[in-house]
């Protein structure tokens, strides 16, 4: 296989994997809703209370796009706006208890879906796939640093 062909195959694999991962089992939440809730619920990733501008930066999404998603999340009662003392120039948001539960339910559905699929592949093949993927990421990150 030539490198250009391998690149096309990797693009297709990535595209098909994204389609499957955001398929029928995740209909209750859009990808953008998931990412915003992830930032607010999982402290390893974000913070329990964040400015809209910080969400926009951390997700690499435009502020208007984040604002639209926040409105949708508010309509579902999954997040709420919070005042931060004297600072009225910035809008802060946090996940509600309902939002935390919806996020946790989504994680459980996703993990169940993925575990069922991964269990059909021998562990040694999964380990090899992960090793090759990590090696590729390290190589590409090194290239990026050298630019």
C-alpha cells in the first residue's frame, strides 16, 4: 500500500468511525451538546463553572456556535447561567443535576456500545491498533513542533 492510499484509508476510517460513534445510540444529545457538557462535568477536562468565551476557546468553536448550543442545553435544563459576583461582562454556565445525569447516561450507553463492539476483536489486535495509533500521533506531534 502506498502512503497516499494509506492516508485516504485513514481519512475514511476516521469518517466512518465518527459516523458510527455519533449514530443511533446517541440521539438524545448532539455532539456539540456532549462536548460542552463534557467540559462542565468532567473536571479532568474542564471546570464546573466556565465562561462562554473559555468554552469557545477550549472547544475551538466560534462563540455564536457555543451560544446556540448553550440555548439548546438550557431548554433541556441541562445547564444554567450563573452570575459571578461583580463581573457582569462575562456569562458563566454550569451543568445542572439533570445535565450531569444526562451526561452520565450518555457515557454509560456509549461505553456499553463500544464494549460490545470491541469484545469481538482479540485483545492482541486491539493493543496493536492502539500502539500504532499512538505511534502515529507521536510522529505527527513531533512534525508539528518542527514547523
